């Protein structure tokens, strides 16, 4: 935080330093302070494009944590205007639409996040459940199968015919196990 503050002091006209301060404050749990910095950054001449979209996305997360659902929703839509291929923003909008009781909009956003290659295992679970609820079981199973990675359990297809939710949970567990295995040496 001190390094970012010093960089902002030395390079006053560069809003990127203030964006770094805002993100750091957000991670430290100093949310109200972070909000002020984000709002100042977004009011400044931050260059258009992917970098600005990430700043807006972080701001949307902060607004969500502060309980400002409408503000978070609007910020996520703005992030997508800046960077239409932003899978994380698509997923978050999908999850928010699901919370708001709009399953078709949720499904559309989550599907777009998947198409962009950025759907998390939890997002995948919600997408599969939304496909199942819409009567698209084969599509739900197909997404789960493709996202289970190499060598999914043999019984997955048979189980999916009876219980898509169970298979979705298996896929989430596979992703979590692989992520954990990738970050820990074998045997620890």
C-alpha cells in the first residue's frame, strides 16, 4: 500500500496508481476507503479497454460486498461494455441474475462465460442446473462432460441420466482436486 501511495505521489496524473491503492484497500477489508479511491479512479481519465474493465469489475465486487446490488450490477454491465470478452463479469452477472430470479438471463450470461473459457466450477454447477431446469438435460450433461476434464469417472454418463445435480457436484470436486493438486507437491 505504501509503495502504491508513493507511486501515486510521484506520478500524480496516472490513475493506475490510485486503482492499485483501491484494490489493495479492498483486499485489506477497508471497503469504504477503497470505494472512494475506485470512484475517483473511474471519474478520472482511465484509458478505455480491458484494464479499465478490470478496475470496474473490482469496484463491482466491492459494491456487492457493501450490499449495493444495483450498483454492482450496473458496474458489471459497464465492465462488459469496456471489454465484451470478460468471462468473469459474465459469470458474476449470471449469478446475480439467478439471485434476482431471472433464470433465463442467468443461463445466458453463464453460457457466455463458459464460451469465453472463464466459467468457474461453481458457475458450471449453476449452468448445469439451469439447463436441467429448462429441460435441456442432454446439454447439461454435455457441459459437465466437457468440463470434467480428461478421464472423467466412467459412471458419470449413467449417473447423469438419473441425477444431473450429483454429476455437477462430481465435476466441481474434480476441479477443486485438480486445482489443489496443481499447487501442492505430491505427498503433502
